[in-house]
């Protein structure tokens, strides 16, 4: 089927605004509309491939799933995906729909990008996803006419009708030609009529005919005519699509006809797959649903794909068309008892939980709280991982399904699974995700733990929420979450939890330079760790206490604690934790003026972190090496270290530390006599700190900016920056802040 007329109509949008839209500055939008199964997505993607050469800055595709039985994607989530695809660092992606929409429009303002928004239901969900440049082009597919987009945004609507009789026959022959040669056009035309000439239904029927080359086509026609199974779920779809009841009847008839031809075992796999939390899945998850082996499951999935009841979307991965997923859900509700449906869902959700725990153990389990996992049904076998890379790859593939699993588990009262999935992934999420990616799921987890009266689960979830809020620099909410977790852990007498939450609260205090409060929290955590005789917690919390003392200027005590911490963490073979302790120890040596010792210690930290593939910890060591080079008045070497550090901080999503690297880069440029570059980097750092409301770091950066502006001869702005820095520093009562105020005041006199 060529769809030449539709492609020609879409091509009008590339002929210039005189043909497509009256306003040359208006965004070009194509709305491809038609009934379910008519081929809208295929047409839009085919056209996108043809015209992508005109959009060198990228092509974006998303299935909004507005007609899927499961929940549709949120606009906030889609915007996050688009921004990441456009190489916006995850730490620069704000939380919330409107800020993300504004950033998306800004990022695309000067770009030529092609965007396909598949399966949209309303103009309201499309508008926030529209780019900010008339150089971009958007293709929307929908079962509705999208009149709002046509009227308000001037969208160009292309109606996709059912195929003509000749096109339908052509499609049927394209599938069966290698299997059947004697079918006449009259019989094929009758088959096409029974399929309402819809491509989705035609492909299913053609595949059935090809699989039975010796069966007369008239017998297939008779079977299809006699098929009396009805699909009530499609009635609503037909109304949404404009009341095409004949087409809806044809589709559900074809689905039922094809479904009833499956073996009982394959049919059961098909309908149970409708219970999967997401529309895409792997063989192992399907095996858990069906309580059978992966080998047998793969055979069933291949049979379903051959019958066009599933689509292959990668190695050992499959997905549903939304109509077929709805049909599978309907058949599961008709043919499986409520008990069997719940058992199947519990198996697959339990499989995700236990496999996530396995991935976390292989990938990043440091500081994960001990859990007794919800038992896994004997019919499900979780995956195991040989190394961290395989574990992380699995997590990244299954991220959406894991988030959907939390929502599904919470929705059916499988409360322990709901809160345990994000709990086992705490450090994986913290190390690899934009902090708001999991926030909605963590909210569901907290509700589930509370609904079940599970105080331990509630405390753990509050602690993980505290980490997320801390990474978002929503520090008041972080402190509230850690405080609540700490109270519950105390009620339960759980020392591990108390140590974990107290340490988390201490780190939050460090972020706002509340050094005494931070030290107090770290001392509490360390006391609990010693009572537990936990070597990892003791080593890590000793390091954190040394960090607080370092920032407070108590170098002797800091050196003793950090040296002890590094030795303890080396003894228990925790290289990344050891590397961080050595980096902090290097800072002590530098501030004490022992630069050779500082350099040697930082290089040791960098080597250990590199061997352990610890990107964040490499970046911390490089930042410290930059500080040391500055102290040695070697600006060129400082720049080399700092540029590497900034790039690595961006990669791991630490905007606070990246801004610190920028600020120090400004100092290096000033040392080299390049005041303009120094000012630019200090401005960039100050803007980042201001955006996060990091008042301590902002004060330091403004003081540096004032120095660079003075060197450049911009005295008035320099005075303004020093004045703001002094006002900010006055908020901090500690000796370090007082010394810094004196330094800034001296520079202004």
C-alpha cells in the first residue's frame, strides 16, 4: 500500500509557509488522523524517514500511549526524555511540566528537529510538547480530529482512510505470495471487506492464510464470517474514533478469530501478557507471568509475533499494539479468575523486585538498607548478573517497567512489592537518575507502606525520598524526610536505619554549610555504626565527620579522622569510599600548606577511583588536583584537571559539583591573566548556585567574581558582587564564614 496521496499531502509542509501556513514564523504541525488500526503510525514514521534529511539536529519519537489500557505517559516524563535526547545534562533538567516545557522550547529555538508524537488523544497533551522554532516540524497521530490544533495552531490535518479494495488485495498478496498462488481476487476482496480494509486486521488475516497454504480461502472466509466473539472494550474505542462501529466490529472479529486459532498454551500466554505493567517486555518477564520456562515462553512469543498479535522490538523483547493489548486484557478478565490474575501479576511484579535486587547487588549496593524481600512464587526465576555493567544495562532497559511495576503493585494492594522495588534500587537510582525520575513512584511506595501499616517500609521510603530531594536541592523537604525516617527507625529500635538516616541528614546539612548540625548528625551515625560493629558504615561515617571538620577549619582532627577512614575502607576493600576519603585528606594537606603530600594523596585517590570505574570519585579527585595546582600557581595544569572534572560531574548528574569546578576554573583563568574568561566562568557558576538557592556556594562564587571584575576594571559591578557576598556570608555564624567575610571586606577597601 503506497499511501501516495497522504504522503503528498504531508509533503506540503515542506514546500514552505506559503503553501502550508500563512504565518512564516508559525510552527509546522501535521496531524495524521484516522480510526484504530488504519496505519497512522506506519504512515507517520515512513514520512519521517523520508524527510529526516531536512532536520539535521535530530529526530524525536514518542508513543504517548493515550489509547493504551495502561496509564499514558505524562507530559513531564516525555519532556524529560526529549531534553535528554537533545543532550541536555540531566542535572539541568528541572522538575515539573511547565519549567521543562519552557526549557524544551528554548533548546529547540535555533534547531531543526523533527518530532513524532504518536497516539495522542487531546490537543492539551500535545501543546506542551511543541518546540520553539518554525524550523522544527511536528507529526501527531490521533484517533480524534484534533480540531483544537488545527484551529489554534494552524495544524495541517491529513485523514488516513481505510485502504481501497485494490490496495487491500495488494497487501494481502504481499504477505501470502510465497505460500499461496491460486487465490483469486474475488476471494481476497471478500477477505478485505471482512477486515474493513484496515491494515492491522489485514496483516493478521494474511498471516493466517499464509500459515495454511492448503486450506481453501473460502474456508477461511467462512470461519471469519462465523466468528461471533465480541470485544466489548473496543466499543469505547469506536466511539472515541468517531463511531466507526463497522470497523471496530471487523477488528474485534479478526482478533477473536485469530486468538481462537492459537493453541491453548499460547492463548494463555497472550492474555496474561495483557496484565504486564508496561506495553513492552522481555522473555524472562513473560515467563514469570505465565509460570513457565523462558525457552517455552519464547516459542509462544514467536508464534504470537508470527501471527501479528505481538511485535518484536529488539532482541528477546516484544510489544503490543494498543488495540491488541486491550484485547489481551479483556480476554484475561473473561477467561482467568480474579485469583489467577492476581497470582500472575504477583509473579511478574515479584520477578521485577527480585531481579532489581540482584541488579543492585551487582551494580551498586553500598549503603542499601537490609531487606527481607516479598517471597517470590516458585513459577518465577529472577535474573542474575555476572557484573555491574550487565546489571546497569538491565536496569536502564527496564526502568519504565520498574516504575510501572510500583504503580501496578500499589494499585492492587501488593504493598510490600510497591515499596521494596525503589528501596532495593536506592543507590542505583541515586547514582544514575535525574532525581525526579522516580519521585512519583516513590510517592506511591510511601502510600503503600503506610496503607499496609509497615513502619519499616515507611522509614526506608522516607529515607530514599530524602536522597531524591537532596539531589534536587529541595533541602527543606530532604531534611523533613530524613527527620521522619530517623524518628521511625528510633521507634523501631533499628540502628542500621538510624545510622543511615542520620548520615543522610548530615549530608543535607553540609549542602547548606550548617557544619555543626552536620557534625552532630555524623557523630550520631558513627556511634550507631560502632555499636553495630559495621566496618563499612564506620569507615564511611568517620570520613563524613572528617569532612565536616575539614570544612569547619579543624584540620588536625579532620586529618586524624580521614586517615583512619581511608585505612579502614581499604581494609574492607571499598575502593570508591576509600577514594573519597583520600580526596578529603588531600584537601587537608593542601589547606595546611603541604602541597607535595596533597598532590600525592589526590593522585592516589584518582588512581583507585579509575580502577574501580567510579566516575564521580574520579571527578572529585580531579577537582582537588585543580585546587592543588592553583595553590602551586600552575594555572595551565589546574585548567586541565578542572575541565575533566566538570565534564565528569556533568556525566554523573552533579550540578552542584560541576558549578564548583566552573568557579575554580575562573580562578585558574585569572591566574593566567585571562580576566574575561575568569568572569565568564564565575558568572556561570554563580548562576548555577543561585538557581539551586545554594547561598554558601553563591557567596564564595560572588566573591571570586568580584575579584575578577576588579582585575578587569569593572569596579561598580565588583562592589555590587562583594556587597551581596557579604550579606550572604552574614547568614553563617561559623568561624570559616567569619574569616571569609573579613577577607572580602579587606578586598573591598
